[in-house]
């Protein structure tokens, strides 16, 4: 997020704070260039464009709430990244650590995360109203969509297959590694992100989403399956120096002070409270303690800081800093942060275990979620896991698969069949996650029915043409999406968490090989009986039935 209102101010007056470049031409002139990419920003931007273009192409505006078209997304991102690479434009990705992996970040940003979570709940409520048939899907903005459960897993696999350089922060956010990469990497041209913090760092160069491909030469968001390979790629780059000129701030220190008062990720929760505080006068009127003329806008804060120079020069903020140690620390941290005097967040120190986690997160062997959970658990458990890890590294893949079998069979009664031995690694993994899902939800939790489970089995073992089902405009029920997401979450625990720790993730199928939101919605509707099934068009039922027969023949041949 960054500084409240700063990015929107820059976008509104982009000519005053940007330079325009053709990245294709710059790459040709300099023998290639690198864009330092904020992975989370890239993910949200590309997903929005993907859903928008695919929905228009297929004539199905429910696709963005079905839960993931992973294979189609893989092809989309692969085409984009490889086309840019062929033009000498290389994307270097930096990924934030998981929330909870850094105690310092948790303390400083908890209130900001809480605000974001509230907005996320509001967004999900809008999507639920579509499923309840209370809201038309066309009334939702394009950025109101479901974040597929396995989006990160599929995107990471896709970027690795494109041989992209990926840097993973084991703890905290990746802002400092990103700005240092811009400064230190010889080919680094600009940062691709929507985080306005990169408008405040000294000598920063930022390309926000709205200023990337301003000539629409990639045709992102257009009704087409894949992006176009551009002959030019126009962008506008926001530079810190031009932002200072636009706001009439003579020194970089004043821009930092303005970010503190306007409210950045560290000071925003405090400033939102203090900016409303007022003193009542004898005549019944009142005056605000922080006298920002013109209201809480970036230009007004810039004018205010020209007068006061620093936050504590104002009597009321000086008092607040004295009385509230949290606010005082947020101000100090902001100054260190924007002046690159700090260090990236570190994981809690739990000895051997910490070093093992950090090393394996950086090399992408361990899942981020696993890391965050591990640091919240007891150190005694952590030390045991460090020993387990050392032992597992020495074991062969076959023995690690056996360990996976023992863990994932713990719900089973009677004799435990080793499905890897019976069906091979990939198909065996599919059987494990299907059985685990069934035992979790049969006559408990989701109370999944026989037909619903059969539909799940058919989806994950079949070979479906995703494109065909994307054209079927089906409004999913809440239960349809819920079951699909539960199944994907079971997969994620098996593939990402246990697969990472046991070093056998490469043996398992990727999300795009098993899951598709459009296929699942069609199969779920067909498996319903009575009135629900009648609402499904005869064309769709026949189409699914024909593909099911073909998949059954394929499965029989494989057996």
C-alpha cells in the first residue's frame, strides 16, 4: 500500500512526475534490461487482466469467481514472460515473507493488515451475494474476484518453468531488497509495483500497474487467449526527484516527513486517529489539533510539512510521540526505512531450526505458509523438526514417499494401502488427497455426498478441455465453490507443505494438471439431482457426459 493517497496523486498528475520510455527500445540500446518486480503486485495485476480478457473471450463473466483456470493462466503468463524475455526485458521477482514470519513486522503492521483484511471480507461478501443471486455479476468491479487457492503455487511453477530469477524473503516484506536491487543490479531499470513506498525512497524509479503498457501493445485484458508480442512497450516511470518537484519539496528528508504525516504502513493507524483530534473552544466551536489546510490530501500534507519541517516540530504530534511509544517507534522506523538505514526483517532466532528454514525458503524448497506456522510454534517442537529435517535430507525419495504415506494415512482404518506403490508417484498422490478429503468430510464437516465426491474424482483424474467448459456460463452455488476450495486446500497441504519438507514436491502433479473452476462447476451441476439438475442446460449435461465417457475410456486404457 505505502503512503496513503500518494500513488493516486502521482497518477492524476502523471506528466508532472514521470518520464516516458519505450522498454523495447531501451533494451535494444543497452543490451537488455531488468524490471524488479513486486510479485504480489504482479500477481494481482496479471490476474485482473487475465479474468477480464478470458471472461470477454468466452462470454462467461462467472469465471473469476469459480476458483481457478490454472492451465489457461499458465499459458497466459508463460507467453507474456517469454515474449518480454525475447525482447531483452527480463523480469526479476521479489516475494514478501509470510505474515507471522517476522515479529517486528507483525508489531509494526498489524493494524494495517487488519484494515486490509476488513476490505477483503467486504470483497468476499460481494462475491457471496452474486452466488446467492442477490447481485448481478456485471455489477461487480473487475478487481472483485476470487483469489484462487493454488494461485501462488501455479504462478511460482510457471515462473520457474520460464527460468525467471526469483528472490524469496524468509521474513517480513521485500521492500528493502527490491529498492536495493534497483540500486545495485547493473541492468535494473525500474521497479514494477503498485506500492507507493517506492515513490519515497531516494533515487527510486517506479512503474505502477496503470502506467505499464500505456499503449496497450500487449493487449492485456483484451478478449484473447494469450497476450500479444509487442513491437514497442510504452511505460511511464515515476521518479522520486520528480515527485519532490511536483510537491514543491526541496529536500528528500521533507518527502520522508510528509509520508509520516500523511500516513504510511507504519504511521497510518496512528495518524488516522490523531488527524481527527480537536480542541473545543469557549464559544462552542472547535479547532483540529493538527491544522492541515485543505483537508487530508497529499498536496495539503506537503504544504504542511514545508511549514513544520518535521513531525515533532508540531506541538501536538510532539506530545503524541512523547505519550505513545508505538507512534514514536513508527516515526523512527519510517525515517530509517526510507533512508535505507534499516535491515530486512529477520526470522525469530530458534537456533539450528531458524537457519534451516531461512536457507530452504530462499531456495524455494519450503513453503512460506509452513515457515510462518513454524515460527509460531514452540521452540522444543522446532528443535525436533530440525533433527527430522537433517534426517530427511539424507533419505532417498522412496523412503520420503513412505513417510508421506504414513502421515497421510493417519485417518485410515484397517490396513493402509501404499498408493504410490500401486499407482505410481503422481497418481498415488491424487489418491491420497482424494481419500484424505473424503475422510475429512464424509458425514462430518462438509457432509459431502456420494455424487459430489464422484464429481471431484472425475475432475482430478480426467483430462478435460478447460477451454470448452469456460464457455458455459454457470452461476456457482456457495457449496460448489466451497467444496472445490476445500479440495484445493487439501492438495496444497500435500503438495506445498509436506511435499516441500520431504523434498518430493517434484514428484507430484501441478495445480493446472488437476483443477479447473469451470470444469468443476459443470461437473458439480451435473451431479446434482432434481430441481438443481434441471437448471443445468441439456447441452451442458450432454457435453459433460460425452467428455466423461472419453475420460473413462482413457482411464480404462491406463488401468
